[in-house]
C-alpha cells in the first residue's frame, strides 16, 4: 500500500505528442503498460474483474518496491484504456546492469575497428553507401561489464545518456519479466508476459522515439526511427546498403544480426544468380542443336513412333511427336550447363557459409558481443514452470525444475507424437496429390483432343502430362500454405527451431522429392504395370524424364510462396492498422501522445523473427537442394530477398511496435541447419542429374554406340538416341483392364520408356544388359560427384578460418588495452587511497608528537 502511494496518476495528457517523458518533462519513459479499466467496462463479470484489478495492483506495487517509477494516464481516444508509463531511475539501472553483465563504455576507442576492404573503391561504392552526414557513424568505446563499485572507471559524461534507450528498455523488461503478482500454494506467479496473455494487461512495449514520416518536435530526440525509414525502409533506398549499426542500436543485436545475415546471403546470391542465368542462356541458345529433341519433333522419326497408353481403358495410343514442345523446353534445363551449375552450387554454398562465419565474427567484434555474458537467471518463462523441487547432485541443495524425470519423458513423448502426427498428415496430403495426378491424367487423356500427329494447337502445348503437372503443382502449393498456416497456430513448443524446421522441411519439399526420386521409377511395363493401393496405376514420366515437371513444381512453389509471403507481410499489418485507426478517429487524433500511437500498431510477437528466419531457410533449401533442375532459382531468390529486406524494414519501422532489444552473438541454431542442408544438397543434386534427368543415359549412348555390341557408328553420335531409349511391346499381349483404347487404328506394337528386351526375345520384357550399364554409370557418377564436391568443401572449410587474422588481432588488442585501462584505474585508486591513508597517519603522528616537543 505504501508503494502504491508512489504511483502518479494523471487524467489528462499535458505534454507534446512526441514527448518521451513523464508529465514533469524530466523522467524518461522506458516502457509502457496498457490495461482496460474494469470499472468502465460494460460487463457482468464483476468478480473476475476484481481479481484482475487486484493482481495488477499487486504487480504495480511490487514494481515500485523494486525501484521503478510509474505514471498512469488515461487514453484520449478511449477512456477505458489506461497507459502506465514506467521509468527506471539511475540506481535501478546501475543495479540491474551489473546483474545482467551489460557491457558499458570505459573510454573512447582510438583503434580503427571497421572493415576497410573497399577503401580503394570508395569512388565506386559511394553511391551504395549510407550517407554519413545523415546517419553519423557511432563512436567506438572500450567496454567492460558494469560494476557499481567501479563506477568511476566508466565513461560517464551524462547520466541521462550513459544508458541508451535500448539498454534502458532491456533492463526494465528484465525487471517486468521477474516481478511477481500473486503467490498460490507457495508458488509465485510472475512476469509481464503471463499478465498480457491472461488479459490483465492488453499490451506492454517500449516506445518508438518519433513518427516514422517526420522528425520529432523535441530537439533532443535523435529521430532514429525517422532515419531508419528514410535511409533503410523507403523504396528509394532499395539500392543502398543497410545501416546495420543504426539497426542494431535501435532494435538490438538480435534484429541487427538477422538483417546482416539476410543482406550477406543476398549479396552471395548475386554470384549464384549470374552463373545460373549463364547456364540457362547456354541451354536456351543451344536448344536448337539438341539432337534428341529434333528426333522427337521429326515427322519421320517421332511422328512415326506410336507410344503405349499410360492408363487403363480410357487412354489411347499416342504419338511421340506431341511431346515436341516439352522436349524443346527440356533441352534448356537438361543440358551440360546443368551439370556445371550443380557442381558450382556445391562449392558456392560452402563459400557462403564459411565467409558468413568470418563476417559474423567481425560483427561480434564491432558490436561488442565477443564475450557476451547472458543473464545468470533463467528465462522467466522457464522459471514460471519450475514447480518441482529436486536435490542438485553437485551442490546437494534443493532447486526447482519444471518437470520430474517421468514428466519429462511424457512431455517428450507427447511432443514427438505431435510432430509425427503432422508429418503423417503431410505424407497423407502428398499421397492425395499423387492420387489426384493419377485420376486427372486419365480425365485429361480422355477429354483432350486425340490427334495422333500432335498438330492440334491445344494438344501441341497442353498435353495430358503438362495439364496434370501444372494443376497438381498449384494444388500442392495451396495445401502447403494451408498446412503451414494451421501448424503455426499451434503455439506449443514453437520455439524449438529443429521441430518447426522438420515440419516445414517435409511440408515444402515432400512433393519435390516425390517428383525427383519416385515418380516414374517404379511403373513396371505396359503388360504388367504397378498399381497404387491396388487401384491406381503408377505415374509415368514424359519420354524425356521428370526433370521438366520438377522445374514446374519448383517455379510454382518458389514463386507462389514469395508472392504470398510479401503480400501477407505488407497487406495484413497495414489493413489491421488501418482498421484500428478508423475505429479511433476523433478530432484529437493528431494530438495523441506517442504511447497511444504506438499502442495502435501491431505487436511483433515473440516468434516474429523466428518465422522470418524460417522463411529464408526454406528458400535456401530450394536454392540448394534442387538447383540442378532449375538454374534460375538463385535469380528468383535474389529478387525476392531484395524486396524482402525492404518489406521487413518497412514493416518494422511503420507497422509494428518497437520490439524489446535483445543481445545475440550469432544466428543460433540456423547455422547448423544450413550446414546440414548444404551437405544434403550435394546428394540430391547428384541424384537429380543421375536419376531424374536424362544426362547419364545420353552420355552412355554417346560414348558406347560407336563400339560393338551396342552399335557400329563410325564416330560418337547422338543420332538414334530416342529410338534406343524406347522399348517395344506387343499389343496382343495386353490383357484384362490394361486393354487400351483402340479407336484410332490397329497397331501390332507400341513403344514405352525403358530398357527392356523386345517381344520374342528369350527373356522378353526383362531388363536388358544396357539397362544395367546405365545404372552402373549413374551410381558411378553419384559417387564421383559427391566425393569431388565433398573434397572441395573440406579443403575450403579447412583453408578459410572462421575468424580472420585481422579480427583476431583486433580482439586481442582491445582486450589487452581494456585490461590495461582497468588495471591502471585500479592502481590510481589504490595510490589515491594509500595517499589519503598516509596523510591521515602523518596527521595522527604529528598530533601525538606535538605535546612531547612542547
């Protein structure tokens, strides 16, 4: 009750709209709590409201007893809303800065700490740099963890600015997260997060320093939000480098390191995109020289090859030449450039990861997080769950833990079961898509024009295979986004990065893995096809393979995901804020204070940054895992990321409340996830080239059909390749439900894609010796490609150290100078204290000797 008397109440706001201070104009607002006054609610739940009010009063009283100062102000737009402004005095800041091991300035740093790799190219890069006259470089300091008993060692010129706003907010949030509001059965309930989630408070946030579109009327305001919007988030700054130091200063190291990583990833994508476009253009300009495509389109070759039906009853014989257009497109992607690009990307991903580690080490030094010491106390969310008392085996003292051993086993089992359920649901959706493909292929085969020569304009571009592939890819994308949205709503344990990534990995990549490695691989042959569930005949690929279909799937999912995410990130918060502003329109809107303006912005959420990382890591998987089938993937990712950086910047600076600044040394668990993807990408790309594309069979044919027993060509050639890849089947051998539609003529034989013995052979319809030679060549290619790329990756990783030599030297030099400075200050204090002691001793001696002399 005594602490409660310290709360300053004000029914009216008397300051300026951009004011960041209490009504006295002296005490800075470090945090804002918002609640709805129960006494003005139109509700019958009086008992519940009274309980909430008591909890809130107890919480605020405990905050003030911990030294925080509060001031309550009623809303100008909605008299039910009350804003509680929180201020941390100097003593509180010093106390908790020591508890949290916050590093603070000792002395200005006269060392040159910034990277100077482009100093010789300033004339070229100046247009890309942030204008230093607008965003001034931050002054560098030697720093050390704060200690109250050594306060004189620190560079304190002004107590009001020694702790910057981000540090002040972080300290206050630390206190807010640990102050209790109720004790039930000797168990404390505490933390602002639980109060907000239970509705006792509606929001809790630090303030933006000004309006994003104009500078503050307060001359002492640094206008950092305005500068970030102007030089970072505004579309006209899309070509400029990011002001990472200001981002870090305003939002904290955790946000800063994300944008630093995203910017570096985007820069590295530029090289991959250039090489990918070059490989694409190589295939595009050489598609007319593609011999096997010419044979498909040749009326005398492909025009005379009759293919076996690909489904039962309703499907007819069809002419190979109807796949002419798709074979031309396939030549663009299934070329020698694809092999070169797959090898290049295996090396590129290693270079990216290694050079990022070096860049990350530089940022750790520049942002002073090299020896980051986290708070000794556990996270408040973890503390709140600690209700069981156990004996620590080391200290032999009682301590609280969230679960017993049995409870932990149950929890792990439940979490694993939940993840397993969602993965099974995804697999079920993939099976559903496969069944859709099988069913719809029959429909398209029956409904589309049946012109054997493929001269019909619709049939020329819209074959049953193409129509099935495009519609199935669109449905697959829709299902992926629906499942993704539903899973994100289940908030339990979402902070476990690996669990969420596992779900997303299966959700986004399962359809691509199916097309790349399963479709068309287990189909049997026309007289003995393989059936799904005993009913649906397994899918077959085009005569040229499934590579083009995989490319279509990747294009739709990557492009659709990028468009959907950007629309969602831009429109959703903008519409929500627009609705909020429409509801609170009044004549006093332009005079609303800063805390009320920020309250009507959208909350970022504790997992907001997590989903930003997840989105980019999924994209990283598309760029690396299946790039052998789609060399334009890095280009799409590059364009998306250039927009993504500015969209995220715009969203943070204009549509969202300011997040609580957090410290971070690195990107956390995402680094090993990317390394795992990089290792897997070598295998997937090697297998795509070997089993999904037709490159290995073509190479075997090219090198082997000039020698017996395969052929007697006078030189290496690709002529006759299409005929070689198609086996014969006797139409009379069709039986039962495999009896094809025969309304377009009578044929004695038809062709199908495989390497099998012809009718009449002693081992008819069995795989021939050439099939096994091709399989051996594919396996040999995978082994050689994997070993070569893994060897190069190992050499690169060994050659490039994670921390550059210059950065190591700077870290050691600064550490030495900091220790020397602290030691010198300590010696000065000791000398000063010894001098005082000596003076007092001399004075005492003089006083004792003077009477004897007299």
